[in-house]
């Protein structure tokens, strides 16, 4: 392994970089001279002077034209302005030579030679050598050489082989090909004047693509998994903080830590992981487009979302703050370090970027200490145009570690795990230097918050249906958030005909609750909810009830009109006989808020638009099963419910509001079977004679929003 650390180090063979740098400066000067000559040639004042004094004016115009087209001088070198762009395009298509380009390509070849001296395998590899030679010729052989390299090594192997000279090869090819659109990007890479503003292959603008990544940034608190929390460090150190970054991984999340330093002062650390794999442009600022914009732009959604996380963590004004990032996270924290507002609020002391393209970013505060750690075979740090062959001076005061190790294969060498292992085992001097710089942050982790990052503030789940005033209702088993809200649920209501006398007997004379009759029949409903995201936690709910009249005014005929009213005006409803819940928390909430008949038991629910599969109870004490196809369907209204339940000797009335697409199933084929369990649900089903029954009607939907508030007292039970 070899490594370079500290500001200004350029490698084991300093003469080649020095010569390459001098040639680059000469090429840049020649290009500036050609730009001045081109500008003078296109200056309308000179053309006007030629009209006033044709002989002298023509001589001047001819001299300027020869200056930028004479093969014995600058060659074909028009540059700058509309005339320069047009001339460069014509010369590019014609394959004309240019002295500034020739000098710059010589500089690039020297840089490649310098890297090859440090990486002998690069020069000894015939396929890589063929590709470099083809790029140096600037003609069509590049594509064939690249195809041969990929066919022999695969995409990962080809990138690995080229990675130390990736930027130089791209710039060399861009300068010598016949595409004038990528020349400006090539000159930026070759001169180290700035980050490449366009793709060096096609000339497509990088900034145009990067600006597609829009958003003010947002950060929402999240909870780590048990496995992640177990890996978090208790004492802050370089390796401990890298371990925290590794624990959360590139998942679109970030950590903000409060640590107590050796001087008993609390300081703060932001940890930003690399690019999240998956959709190139989704809601996360750490997606592919976000990683691109973090490299190209001074500020993007990723850095802005990190600023939102810092604000939410309540970092005090004037507090010390350190930023550590890997890959796109390193570019994002460097962008954040350029934020003048952040530097005005806090004292940004350290920025550590690992495997990140940050060469053209600079903290707003010159006192901020910056460390950059890169593996020469990692392509990602060279995406801003500066790779291992960089012959220009690094940022003054930066601590730069540019190393190589046997782990050459990309993308393995880019992983944070590999970087952390290199820092721990292979870079003792770099680790010691960074640890010494981070000494004020060594100490116990007082607080750690995990944040899910987004491009923009997230629309609340279920907005606006679920956006209502809420409260905590105290209960013997702890507070319950009311109204209970479910932002993602599947639901199904199955209606059965039952004997009216059995229904009356099951109600047991509950005050005011009279079953609705249809001739000799009454109506019972089995109401099923799969609460996938709820304020009571994910759970399943199964409720058995009998349709009853308005407790104050039973109307045998008018009840049907009553059932069509809005739920807040409806008197008729479903008198619940039993409610089975799948989790203890949901069961306790139902018993303490809505019904004495609620109990906890295993419940399995699988609902979609065509089938239903429901089991309640354990295998040896099954309460019920409902399974089968639901048959043909059509659109249906949401199906709000009015529920009457008994709690602590009183009848309560509560509303279950639902929203979302629903379907009506007029001929369901599912069948209900009652088990031998002795709970209230199985007992109620047996009392109503529903064993083996088919519902005559079902309605529900796989994507529903549900809201239920506390019950209101109606009358004594």
C-alpha cells in the first residue's frame, strides 16, 4: 500500500507532475492568447477601422486571422465568443491541429506516465495501454479499445483498471476528438480550473442535469432498527463514527450526534452516508440525481436536508460542529460547509470527506479543517474531473490522503467498509493525524438522532383526511392518541342474514338496541381491518355486530332512509358483539376507550380486490376462518360506520370514518367457518348461527384511510 497525506503531496516522482503542471500553464496561456486574438478579430470596432483605412485595416485583420489559423504558429486555435465557437467547431470537424491542444495533451500524457510510474500494472496492461493510446490519437479507436477492455474484464474490471487515470483519459480524448461541445469541459479538467461543467464524452451540460434535482430539503426523525442500534458506538472516535455511518448504510438517512468532549463541553457531529441505491430520482436527496447535484452544485437538496436535521436537533448557536461524509455524503457536507448562514450560527471545526469528489469546494470559514481520503482506484472522487493524475496544488491547509491498496476492484474499493478497514489497519499515520485533530470530539455519545432525508417537506400521510386535532387520552394501560388514525389499511365488511330472534337474544336486551328486521331476518356484519400504518401500531381488527335501529326512535320503515344519511346524522348503526385485535396495544386501547368486548388473539388477514383470507385464533383454538373469492364488483362509496358498543355499563356511540376507493361485491363466494374457541367472537358467531354461512354482500377496498374518535355516552346498558 502507498499513501500520500497532508497538503501539497503529489507522489514519488515529483519531476513529471512539475513538468505536466508547467506545460498545462503554457497551454492555458496559449489558449488565452488565441482567445484575445479571436476576440480582436471579431471586434466590430476593428472592422469599422478597416472600412476607414482599408489597407491598414486589412493587414490587421489578416495578421489576427493568421495568428489563430497559422499551422506554424498557434495552429487552428480560434477560441472564445461566437466566432471562436464556430471556428472551433469547423476545425474540430476538419481535424485541424492546435498548438494549445497539443501542449495540453502532452501535459496529460505526462500525468498518465506519472501515475503509471506509481502503478506499474497500469503500463503493463496491454488492453489499458491500447485504450490510452487510442484516446491519445483522439479517433474512433477509443470505442473499440473500450469494448475490448469491457469484454475481457467486465464493466467493474474495466473501471477498476482505468480508475487511476480516468479523468486524464477522458480529458485527452475530449481534446482530440472531433466533438467541439466537450472542449470546454476538457480544458477545465486539464487545467484544474474548476469542476467539469459538461460530460467530457458528449458535451452535455452537467449543470442542466443537476438542476433537475430540486427541493428545499427536509429531515424527519426516524428510529433505527435493533440491529443498527446495537452497532452504534458509545464513545465518539474516528473509527466509532465511521462504524455508525456503516451501521445505517446508504439508505437515505443521516445521523446527528451530541458528544461530550474531554473538556466536558458538548459538541455535535453530522454523519452523512453515500448514495442510496434504487430509483435514480425518488423522494430521497441521496439518490443518483442527488449525488450528481451534490458534486456539481454548491448547494442541493442533500446539503439542505442536512441543515434541516441540524436545526431539528437543536444544535445551540455558537456550538462546535463536525461534518463527516462518505461518497455523495462527503460532497454534501462540503457543500454544507459553504453555507454562510450555517457558519454564522455554528462554529464549523472539521469536515472529513471519504471517497468524495470535493476538489472544487471550499468551506466558508477558512479556519475549518478539511480532510479528504481517497483510494486511487475509486472512480467516484474523480467525478469532479480531478483524479490521481492531478498535478496541481491541493487546497492550502487541507489534509489529503490519496492511497492505493490491493483492493483495486471497483466498486468494492469505494465501499465505506473498505475505507474504514484501510483507515484502521493500513493507514496508521493518517488515522493518528485525524484522531488527533478530532480530539475535542472524543468522549461519550450523549444523544443520537437518526433522520430520514427528503428532497422536500413530506405531505402528511392521509392529508387532509387524517389531519385533525389530536389528543392523548389517559387510560390505565397508558395514554392513547385520539382520534385513532390509519393511513394505510385494507378493509372488508361482509353482511349476513341471521334469524331475528337469535339477533335479539344475542343483544341481550341492551338498552335501546333493537335489531333491524327484514321479514324474519336480521342483518349481521363481520367488519375486517388490516391496519398497516396506524397510530395504534400495525394490527388486525375483526368486529362482529348486528345492525340496530336508532336507540331513541326505532323506525321499521324509516330505518332505510336513516342508513343513507351522513354518519353524523345517522341513528341506526352496528351494535358490536365482539372485537378481536391482533396486538396487545390495540387490544388495550379498544378495551379502555370503546368496548368491554375487545380481546387480543392471533389474527391473520389477507385482502385484495378479488379474494379474502381471514383466520382468527390460534391453530388449536380457532375462532373463525373466512376464505374465498369475492366475485364480480363495482365502485362503491367509502362506507362510514356508526358503531354502538358497551363499556363500563354504558352504551357508547362512535363513528368510523373511511376514505379511499371501495368496491361492492354483490355475489361473494367466500364462506365463513366457526371454530371451537370459547372467546366472545366465536360464541357470538355460533349464537347467530353463522357457521358455514356465505355473506350475501361484501364491500371494502385494499387502500383505505380510517379515523375513529372516542365514543360518546348514549344511555345506560
